[in-house]
C-alpha cells in the first residue's frame, strides 16, 4: 500500500529572511510522498526567488490580499 500525498502549504508575505529555513525543514521530512507549496502574497522582498531556488511549487497572488486569501488560494 502506498502512502497518500501530503502537501505542506506555506503562506508567505515578506519573510524571505526565514522562508528558506522553513522550506528546508519541510523538505527534510522523511515522509514520502511530500510536496511543498509556497503561496506568496505579493511579497516585495526576495521571497519568491528563495522559494524558486529550492525547487518547490510557488503560487503568487496578483496583489497583497492578506493571509486569508493566501491560505485559500
């Protein structure tokens, strides 16, 4: 029997300074299959670049809409 896919969803707005560590911690989990999705709420820092460097799925909102929208995209 195969394990079900687990999605780790990381809402983000201008947390580039800690986003890399957060993504790395999620990717270090031993459970498989695992996908990591960063939902960026139109950050103005380097958050999107940091997420893309780690080869995870990145979704971006067209404008800063708040955490509720980022969580429900």
